[in-house]
């Protein structure tokens, strides 16, 4: 007999076991399109074409077979690849990661903001001590 006290977790995959999953996925795709449209219009065009989207997914799964079981990771990689393709099509340079060496990072200090209003004013002349003649520059 099955001892229910030994069960610690139950896992379910998204294959319509408990509810229809495809309407959920379609709504998620639509929401992603809505967000991408103003933020990454060229990538949005890639995702708008269902054939291009499927080809992108197949390319990710060929290049990264270890992600085959992780649909969230596949989705993120498809988005990353679409953004990369859009960047390449626009002729933009690739992003770079800059890691400062430890000795340089230690020297970095927080920057304090300054009142910039004083830069628009002519400096006041230094007061002359009593009794001394003003300097003329002829000496």
C-alpha cells in the first residue's frame, strides 16, 4: 500500500494535465509582445512572425540542448537571441562587460554632487588688508 506520509512533493508538467496550457502560453506571448514593442521594436518584429519565432526556438534548442527541459530558460534565450539579431541588423556594436581590476575598484570613491550655481558667478575679489596699497602689477 502507498504510504502517503512518505510523499514530499508532487511534480506536474505543463501538458494540459490540470488545465489547458496553450491559452496561458498564448497570453504570455501577447504580453511579451506588448512589452517588447516600445522597448525593442526590431525584436518585436522577429517575435511577431510565428515561423521566425519557431525557427528561433529550434535554433536555441540545437545550440543549447541542455535547456530542452527548461521552457523558461529556452524563452529567455530566445528573447536574448532576438535582441542580439535586432542589434546586429541595426549595425549597433555589441555590449561589453567591463570589470575593473581589484586595485582600480578599491580606488573608486563615491561621487558627491556639488552646487553648480556657484559656477555662474564671478568670484568676489579678496579684501585688501587695511593700510596696504592695492597691487597694480607694475612691480
